[in-house]
C-alpha cells in the first residue's frame, strides 16, 4: 500500500495534517475576533501608508476574490487584498495588509530569502505536479531511476517550503513593528494582530512539515524497493 491507504503514511504525515487543520481553525477564529475591532484605516489604506512611509511608489494595491486570498505578487509588483481586508476598517484587515506590505518591502530591499523563494517557484510547481507521479510510476514499473527522479523533483517542493518560512516570519515581524511604529495599534489591537499573524505563520509551518514528512515517506519506500531489487 502507498500514500493515503498506507498506515505508515499517516504515522509520518498525519501530525502535520492535523497541525494544518488546527492552524486553519485558529486563523479563522483569530481573524473573526480581530475583525470586530474597528481600526483607523482600511486594509488598502494601511498598505498604502506603509509603502508611502518606505518611499515605495511602484507597487499597486488591488482587490482579489477569495476569503483571505491576500498575497503580494512580486512579478507585477501588486499587493492583492481580499474583500475582507481591502475595504474593511478592522484590526484584522490592518494586520493582514501590513503583512503583505512587508513582502513588498522585502522585495524593494532585495531580501535574499524572498529572492531565493521567487526563483524556486517554477521548480516547486514542477515538483508538485510531476514528482510524485513519476515516483509512483517508477514504483509500479519497478524502475528505481524513475522513482529517484520523482523524488528529486519533489524535493523542489520541500526546498520551496523551507525557504518560504523565513520569508513569511520576517514579513509578519515587519508588520507588527510597522503598525506599532506608525501608532496605528494600541496594546490590545497589537495582541489581536499578533494572534492573527501567528496563526497564519503556523499554517506555513504545517505545510512545510507535511512536505518534509511526505518526502521522508517516499524515500523510505524507495529504499525499501532498492533492497528488494
């Protein structure tokens, strides 16, 4: 048995999946609580204020559909904010917007981990789509070369997730510091922002652990196949 039908898979990957579920629940709870607290600026206005204070004039701020689909697009230099963040004057919206503005500041400063992450996007996409497929095909056909090629490709996903962690943690740290420095949050609001961003960071930790343990699982299968050959 392999993958979802293998108890070993769930022993290795299951805890990371559970952590991801807990993190998603925490994000929704923390965001909903912080969303009830009125803020002086909307999410879009917060991002604009941070960019203006940093002297960044070539980054646009646009709405995007999808619940908490907020992200920074480095290729087009656009901060895309979800409906819950873009026009909302809440502490939750300010925190999320400040985080995405933090990514724009990273880009402007040529923050090394962000540059590495951006360069790894294509490799991670290829590995995610093709890595495990090649591995399973190699396993079925008893072709170790194909199996290990699949694992090398999937390693790109793991590398992307690992380098993504410092990028996200740094953006959150910037957001917290910027909001406090600009006087946009009081102590209570700061705690709510911290809760939202910490919960969001936990989702990245869970995704990284899931990728790492999935790779460990398939390496174990490949080594077992090699011993049987």
